[in-house]
């Protein structure tokens, strides 16, 4: 049985969204896992009582009296609140009590706690937050998606290696095509960091590097190489890209509402909106730490929590963490 720890108090709408997401996962996904809810037991029990049909035999509750808020300084909060739901959950993962940890809490605190408590695999310079984007030709993994605002060239190369392993293990893509997100395809484009990263990526045989890619190539595909599987950038660019992409569905919805709204009921349109729904992909994996950490948006709906559990279970099943360790050793 795979044991998934879920921070029951981490998100903006905790614990209701987390408990509902756990209920959906237990009901809809294969019965190969159990959920360990981390937080204040009385709060969790009160919320569980709202779901009398939930499968309690596959739920374990671990007490954590404190909560790290979204506005708290990450490193300071991690050190000051060792009994927070975030720290207790990651601590259980470090001890081997659970196999993965999921939180919709403070991203910086999750990154700091995972790095300090779980540690990085030898050879990994920095952990990276990855985000899957849906496209017409299959998903594309963008990393970093906001954990590392300033990066050096070697770190971008590390992100490319981590992203390639994730797409191969979890998505099942053989030799993923890796592009470096830039303002042009020419090898001399971009700032000093990106230009140096280009040369390092080109010289790394273990990465299927196709060169620089532009923003339009992420959704439409590269004119020469076709679909891009992994797009590498720093966290400043990646987070802006992620938030912009997530607004596309809302834009389309509002444009269609300007008419009589009947188009929104068309089956093909409904499928398109379902396709653009980021919650179908759950959270973003924090790659490079020793373990499986999944970070969700603070505003994640229950469906996103459900799919974050699915991603965590699958990452454990395919031994992603072990493969990363072996690759970087």
C-alpha cells in the first residue's frame, strides 16, 4: 500500500478542499494507496464528518497543531514552526512513514522544508518546481515554474535532466525533446545565463536538446522538431508563463459568454474547457529532493488535490525518486 501524506491545513480553502480531494481520490482512483491527513485532529474529524461515505479504513490522521501561513517568510516559518502540518508531513516522509507528501500551502516553505529535511540527491544543485501544461499534441513540462527566480547556467542544465527523467518515467516519453525558452531560436539570443546554458545543454549527451524555443513553440510545436516535451527557464519566467496559461480558459469562457452562451453547452466546447483545466494535472512535482513532494496552488479545487494524489502515487510506483538518484549519482 502506497502511503500519501496530505497537508490538510495548507491551502487557502483548507481543510474542506483537501478532505474533498482525498474523498474523490479514494473513490475514483485504483485502491493502491492510503491517505495520511496532517493537521489538527479535531478540525480534520469535523470535516470528515461531512462525508459519511468516505472510506475511513484508508485514512490515517497525524497531529500537527500549527499552520504555516501563505504570507510568512518561508525559512523563518520552517524553523519557527516545527510542529506545523507542513513540517510534520515532510518529517514523516523523511522517516519513511509515508512515501510522498502533498501540500497546497506556502510554496517557499515547502521548498525550504523539503530541501532541509529531505535533502537533495547528490549531484543536484537546486530542486526545481515543474508544471505540466496541456497542449494539442500532449503535455509539456515547464521548469522552473516559480521556485527559483535567479538561476545559474548549470542549474538550468540540472532542470533539463530532471525534467527529462520525469517525462520519461511518469509520462512515458522516450528521449523527451528539451528546449531552452528564449526570445529567439538563434544560439546567441538572450542574456548571459541563457547563452551559457545553451552551450552546456548542447554539450550534454544525456539530454535530447533541440535548441532555443520561443513562447509560441510551447503550444503550437516547434517548426522543425515538432512537439516540445520539456521547456527550461528560470522561475521568474516560468511562473509568469504558468499564470498566464491558466488564464486562457477563463478568457475563452468570457468571450463565448458575450453571445447567448449556448456555445458553452456544445460537447466539443465542453471537452476543450476540460482539456484546459489545470486541475486535471494536479500539482507540480518538486524534482531533485530525496522523495516525492507535490506542490499545489493555494487556490486548488478538490479535483486538483485528487489528481495531485494520482501523480504522487504514480511517481512512487515508477520509482521516480530512485531513478533521479541513480542518474545524478
